């Protein structure tokens, strides 16, 4: 399964219109093809980055479904809708992601994904995008599997996060050696303490992920994202 990850820089005065277009138009129109579904519509949370940033994640069942989607946008029934969406944003940056072999979720049952707007509570996700050291991609993935993922599942501590998926950028992405850790925030009430002070020494000591992962990467970006109250997955 392929995941189309797009970051939209929305025109501020058209912020509500942009969300409406995705909710009322893109959500049902993408579902006209059984091989594609809109999975997530998320906003970068206020005061954590550039203004009016929206992230969408669309699933394509396989390469053929992705090609059909591209054809629909470039010269088919989605061409006019794509042009209308462009008028509501300054730019969009996209990449195709593939789940790694050990990702907790490696594919979705597209037939079970809602294709109309169903109201629900918003959910926070932490998206960590990591760029391993040169020639260390496999080492990073192995360390994340054997070190980081188990650390979130330890029963002797209340983890802030649940790791839901691990994706790798496909060939042709702007930065091929990129890994995305997709994590649900289970305890948002603990976030203020994380922001207000430095990490304690024991969290950065040898044997911890923060320390040991420096052998395979020291370049990553974290984004705190909040689902829309109609996002198909949340």
C-alpha cells in the first residue's frame, strides 16, 4: 500500500474554505475509485510551527491505484477540483511513503474507511520525520524496531505515545533516506511539561533512545498535528 503525504500551506483568509473543500469534495470524490481513500486531515497545532499548515494522508492500494489517481488529477475528473484547491493555498509539498516491514499498521482496509464526514473528537498525533546518517538507513530502522518501539510498550511506565505506523520515503521523494514515525498522543495532558523544561538527564543517558539513536541519526523534525473532527481516521 502507498501513502501520499501532503503538506499544504493554506492561504489564511481561505482556511475554512480549504477544509470544506476537502471534507465535502475530496473525501467523497477520492472514494469513487475503490483503490484510493482519504485517511487523515490534520492541522499543525497553533504556535508549534508555520501558520496555516495542513497535512493530508491519502492511501492508494497499489501502484496502479496511484497511477489512476495521478491521471484523474492531471487530466481527469479531479482536474478542476485540484485547480480550485490550488486557489485556496500558497503551496503543497507531497511525497509517497511505504510502510516498513515491521510497521504496526502496514495497510488499511480501504472499504472500511468512512467516505462521508462523521463527527468525532479531535486526536493529537506526533509525526517524527528522521533522516539517518549517510549509509545508516538500515541501521536506523533496526534500532527503531529493537529499541524505540519496545520502549513505548513497556508496562512499567505510562508512555505518552502509541506507535501506529512506520513509513519510509519511496524512490523519487525529495529526501529518499527519510523515515516517518506516526504516533498517536495518548496523554495530551502531559505535553505542557514536555514543552516547559529540558528533558531530564535519565532520559538522555546511555541506554536510552535519545542517547543511543545518535549513532544512526541526529537530524529529525517533530510535528504536533490535530485531526479535524471529521477526519476519516483519528
